[in-house]
C-alpha cells in the first residue's frame, strides 16, 4: 500500500483465484461474497457476470476499480471502492455514490436514471 496526498492506494499484481497466495484469502472470500450478492440480486443468467473470463496477464487492468471494504445494514449495502469512492446500494433499488476526488454525488432513483450533482 502506498499513500499519495493522504490517500491510500493498493499495490496490485495479477493472480489466479484457484491457487492464490494465502495472504489473499480474505480478499478472495470477499470476492466470493460479492459474486453471491450479485447472483442473488441480479439473477439474469445471460449476464456476462455468469460466464468465466480467461484473464491474461497482459490484459490486466491497473485502473480497474474494485471493492476494498463493504458493510451490510438493515436498509443497504455500503461499498468502499479502491478509488476511495463510497457506493450505497439501498434495498429499494436506489443508489448513491459519493465521489472522493470531486465534489459530486450520483443518485440512481427507482426510475433507473442516474443523475450526478455538484455539491460545491
């Protein structure tokens, strides 16, 4: 992990889910829980989420955003992402994203439309 301007950034390197290093067990477990959550809330089997992708090291994305931490509450699931944004998915199918690097809030209503507001 490195810090830049007081913000934490993870150091990334590609690995396989099967046969991963033991120090990644917690992260692999988190990914399995996240996949199970997506399977439960988005059961569309035609989705690309349900088709394994053969990842090659040269296709590894250094800019990919991933879930760093998450928490389930009575009304929502809260995600802290690797880009330091927070995303809150409410069980009524609304969402809020709090941007870390901009004075913005993104809201997705029940009508499925996303709107981003400048709060500065």
